[in-house]
C-alpha cells in the first residue's frame, strides 16, 4: 500500500502511468477513488498521482486538532519531495483547486502548469453559509440528511433530473460512505476553509494556468473563476456549458479533453 508519513500521520497515494507528472487534488468530499474512471485516459502519456488529503479517503484523520489549508499545502509539498519530483503539473477541483493555488504561490518552483476547475479565490459569504449548512447536517450523523443538504446542489438541475435513477443509485452508495468518521472529517475540512482568502496574492501566480468554470455551478459560481482569470496574468479561461459543480461527472469527456489538451499544447507546438 503506497503511503508516507507527514508529522506521524499516514498519507495515502497511488501512481499510474509514466511521463510528466500530474498530481490530482480532490474536492472536499472526494478521495482517490473518485478518479478511477478517468485514469485510463489521463495516464496514457503521463504519470498521474492521486492522493488523499488529511481527513480524506485512506489518509489519517487528525481527531485531536483543527487546522487550516496551510497544513494541506505542506502535505502536498511533502508528497512531492517523497516521490522525488522536481517539477509537476497540478490539477485541483474546488477544495483541491484552493490548495493548488496556495501551493503555486508558496512553492512556485515546483509547479509547471496549474489547472483549476470550479475554484474560488476566497471563501465568500455565500460559500461559508453553504459550508455551515453542511456542518449542521453532518452533525445530525444522519446520512440521508447530509446527502439531501449537500449533494443535489453540486449538480446542475437538468443533469440531476435527467439522470435521477443514477442519482438514486449514487445516494444509496453515499449513504454507506457518510459514516460518523466521514462526517466528523467533513466538519474539520469545511472549517479549514472558513478563513481562506488569497485574492491579494493571485498576481503572484507565475505559472501557465488554466481556469475552468461551469455555467450552472451553484457552489462556486462562474464569476468566481472569472475573477481568478482576471487576476492571474496570461491565464486561460474555459467554461463547460450546461454543467454544475461536479463537472467531471456531468461532462466527463469534455473534462478529460480540457486537461489533456492544456497539458499537451506545448508539445504539439514543438512538433509543427
């Protein structure tokens, strides 16, 4: 089982493929398992690294203290050092995108390209109150209550309605995932984001950056990605149409094409 220790805490990771590395950073409710569907397409010509932040998946859960994003940034740095990677591409979605942004500012020499999907530059009042609603639901320790308060709004209404049978099957799966340990971890992860704000530091991002938003994202609305784009010099900006916050599940083909296209662009130019 591939794992490392960070400050005596176990950090779980998996590596697929060969080539230029791409580290994938999970959204707040996700784990390494969330990406298994995409590995065949993403790892054809690159080394894909999945890992779980503290309080996610198979990584340890630090029951005895609260933390901020700074801890997750340093966990990522430790993983890169553990794998002896000198420079890497980093993809992050939502919570993972926030960690990716902060890493690219603090440890810019490690980053080649940055890919940010459904990401914000700070925890807005809107996002903070959504998070507090999730915390209140988590503290009931009722899986269905937590599902009903959190999951429907992650998807666009059209997708949710047209794929309701799939959503119901997913509900049954997630109800088994939403254990007491998971819900307690969710509370800590949400609280770690409450003071997040790097708006004044966006101009310090100096790497080639792709920012992707979705027009029916009700968790991290599109104008949040537009703000990041407007404040990172020479960044690229794309919109996935008719899509909600969970862009990888609603539009999987477009999702993978955006990643592979951005990472392979320079290689294509050199062959012309």
